[in-house]
């Protein structure tokens, strides 16, 4: 009996198409109606519906690793805290301290994970984008070309003032994104990168940024609302409501920073971007800025955010070479349309 190859091919393609269509329908339902599904399914739906979703995957330029905002969290609302410390201080290289656990802490940590599989964490320093100008590297995955030199020389969309009024808002769309407990070079199979404990999630990072800005005389508000709890889907809609409420209450706010924790790797291997400052290891950061890819009326000022991002990128590289990974510029908005000083 001979198999009709054409019929077999068509049947195979039909099955694949049906599976893809079913996946797409599921993702759309979860995203639009915020169905109370199991958290990993919420995250899968977000990841498969880019660019308006909450996650993205792309190959690192010059690196053999995969990048993802592979966020997975649970939380409880902690609302906001407003701080306005006014002591003047400068950030010096000597301010950086490397956190090293004691042998006793490591033994206790390992004992609590006895019997679990252990997986490796690789370290790398990401320095090359696909566009550059002087010390500025950009990973441009958008549908437009940019002139880095011209944008750097153009005016920002805001001017900081000498005032006690709030000028910076720090918030977190994915508030419960957390970190590994210790810098050991490995992680256990039970590792879960989300927590509602604000001492261990991105709120701790936001606290430090707010502290430094306030100490420098720039009044900063740090909102700790957990927008990804109880549902991960729809977090950007909820954080937008929070941001708009602050902008309405404090028209003096010029900069909005949505602070996240990136996650690079898989369930059995992680990659950690690091650099060296003053002889000590520290984490690289990445700035994200979006392009108005669909010519939306609400995001016509996207270039101002890009200029702001490029200014930070350039200044950071002058102060601490390799501290910033290439600026990530792509077709997304992520609430950066709220004003001319918004970044992730």
C-alpha cells in the first residue's frame, strides 16, 4: 500500500495549524479576560502575545544565551511609600560592597535543599549591540532605524527643577520579581523567582534607587503596589492606573521608572550578566525604551524617552564602564507613553 505523500503533508500541516490556532485562542482569552488559570499558564500566555505581552525572548548579540523577562511571581499589595530624605551625598566607587555569605550560611542553605538537583549559573558581560556611537551600545530590534548621535544631541522632553516637589516616580509592574538568595554559582530545582516579600523582590532595588535620588536632592516617590498579584496577566494595565494616579496627584513628576528583574536562561541553566567595578563584581543593568511601531496617537513622543535612555546609557558608561548592557530598543510601549521621561 503506497502512502500519498501530498495527502500526508497536508494532514500534517493541518494538525500543526490546529495546534497553533488553539494556542493562540487560549493566549488571547487569558490575556483579555484575565482568566484565573494556574500562574505558569498566565505567564505562557503573556510570553506568546508580544509585543503587548509581559515577556520577551531574543538572542543576545555576540552571546550564546537567551534573554527573557521570565517573570514568575505571587504577591500581596503593600501599596506605596513616599520618602523625601534630603541629605546630600555622592555615589563613589567605594560605596559598592560585594555581598558574600559566610560558610555557615551556605551550609544551612545547602542543607535546606538536600536531595534536590543542582544546576549551573554562568556569568557573562554583555557589551555589544547591533548599533553603536562612541561609548553607547544599542540593541535595536525595532522596525525603525535610529541616529544615536543625533538623538544624544537633541533636547530632552523635560527639565529637572530645584524643588521639594516629587519629580521622580519609581514603580514595579512585576513587583514580585525576586532574586536568588546567595551568589553561589548554582541554583536548586525548587528555585522560584517570585516572592511577595518586599525585602527580597524588586522593591528592595527600588528602595535603594529612591534613597540615592532623595539623598541627592531629587524628591522621589517609590510605589510598592504589587500589580502582578493575584493575577500576572493584566499587570501593565494595573500599573498604568497607579502611574496615572500619581501623575494626577503630582503634576511635578517628570520621570517614571518601572524597575524589573531580568531572567536569562532555562529551568536547568541560568546566565547572569555581571561586570567589575573597583575590583568587585556587580550586576549589569539594562535600559528599555520603546518605539511607536503602529503610529499610535498616544505614543507620538517616543523619541524623548529614547533620548533620556541614551543619556543615561552614555553617562553610566563614562562613570562605570560595562555597567549597562546594550540599550534595548524595540516595538513596544509598556506604559512609556505616560510622559516624556518614562523607562523600564
